[in-house]
C-alpha cells in the first residue's frame, strides 16, 4: 500500500478512494470549490491583531537587549523571538484550514510541519524553563535570607561565595579592604537548560522535515491535497512520540511548576519576618509573572491539544486508508474545519497575550519600554 502512495506522490496523480470522510463543497470542472467556513475578513482581522502583538514583541526585545543580561531576561527574549516566528507559521496554517486542502507548493510542506513542531514545542518548553528558573532564584534568595548572615562580616572561608571580603596577603597593604560584589551569587545559569530545550525541540522537528510530503487524493469526486507523512510505520511511531514530547511531558512539567510557583508565592508572604527578606519579597512579582504566563498557556494550549490527543490515540483504529494519512494540525477526526480554525486562533492568541503579560508583570520592563525606546520622542518634545 505504501508503494502505491509513493507512486502517487511521484507521478502527481490523484488516487480514487472510498473514504468515510465527506467534504463539503462543489466541483467546477477540474477545480474544487469549498464552502467558506468563516468570513475571510474575520481571518485577516485576526492576522492584524496577532501582527500587532508581534510588533510589540520586537519593541520589547529591543528594550531588553539594552538592559542587563540576566537569566530571566534572556529566557524572555527567546520566548518573544519564538512568538515572532509563530506569526510566520500561523498565517499559512489558518489559510490551509480555511481552504480544507493544501494550497501552497509541495516544497513548502516539510518546513511547514517541521516548523509547527519546532515553534510550538519551544514556546511551552521555554515557559517551563522560565518557571523553574524563577523557582531556583527564589530558593537562592530564601536560603540566604534564612541564614541571616552578613556577607561583609560573616565569612566561613576565603573561598566562600557568600563572603564579599577579599583579603590581601601583602603585609604593606594589610589595612586595605577589598569588597568584591562579583563574588555574590545573584542569578542561576540558564546555558544548559536552554541548550537542552533547543536540542530536544530540533530533534522533534527533524523527522517531519525529512518524511513530510504532499499527497493528492480524490474524496467523493473532489481533488484534495494532503500534507502528511507517507510512511505509515514511521508515521505512526512519530505521532506517538510527538504526543509524548509535545503534550504529555510538557503538560506534566507545566502543572508541576505551576503548583511550585503557587507554593513559593504563599511562602514568600510568610518570609517577611526574616532579617534579609528583601530579595525574597522582590521575587514575588517574577512568580506572579510566571503564574500568569502559565495560566495563559493552559488557556490556549489545552483546548487545541485535547482533540490532538484523541486523534492520535484513535488513529490506529481507523480502517480507511485516507484517514490514516490525516495528521494534525491540519486534520482531526473529532472536530470540524470550522472548529479547527477557532481552536487554532485561540492557540495562537497566546502571542499578544504573552506580550501583554510581560509588559504588565515583568519588573522594570515598562521603564525599559519608555526610557530606551521612546527616549528620542521625549527629547524632541522637550526641544
């Protein structure tokens, strides 16, 4: 059966099946005319809404790049950059869902499926990384506050990172005292987590880049082109692996980090009695930022991926040959094309929502936005 499908792709001819699926539309000659499920002006208005969020992302990235390069800032810059790439992905996806067939050149199919896996995986894994990074910073500050030690007076040893005093061994300069604030640990490294996230997400997208192709079929007299993975053996294995790494594992980690953030936020309120609780209390707003980003992710992630899980688990039970080649995000057994467009719009609405959350809850970001981007306009008004 796979050889027949491979010959179909190579020859570019349409194969006639007797599918269970029916396509709503009418045929005019050799072209298929599908019914519009959603007014086109609504779709383009949505494109403008998301593009406005991408423009704000560019402004925020420009401001954050000129600030101090802390770990949380670097993670947010990566997240905003991925959101900008998401805009490039959502436009063809929604147009394809609206057309109910593949309307782009065949060479665009592998990068589309591969890019969809890469970008959506990066978005959720970067939020998970941000959550655990903030939790690590809170643990660091809480550990320092609970010890109640002054880094200028309490030094356990010369090599202690908790001691800011650097001794001089030269006898002639024995009265000089050097305070090196670089010895104080105030942040947690993000190099290894970010490299791991990018490596995992790139590994998930590579099979789609190599195996994806277009397939022309005829459904009840209508010519339809599918963007799919032809090899059924590797295709089924790939879909189940993607189900684990795109939905199950991220959802578990996201839920775990969310519960830990709630616990840390509650514990921060009880830490005000500590002597050095200033840094612990300053982390509260970062925790609130991560909680809001996580809630936004739950709101936009779950509605679309629940049908995706149901589709992948039910795919092995299908007896129709055409149904077995229909893979998300363009096709789903349990929802119509109209519902798929609405869920896709809700899913990609996370781009402007995340931007607004960062602008409101990220500490000092509003100051970056005003001082570093609109400083030229303020000078012109003063002159």
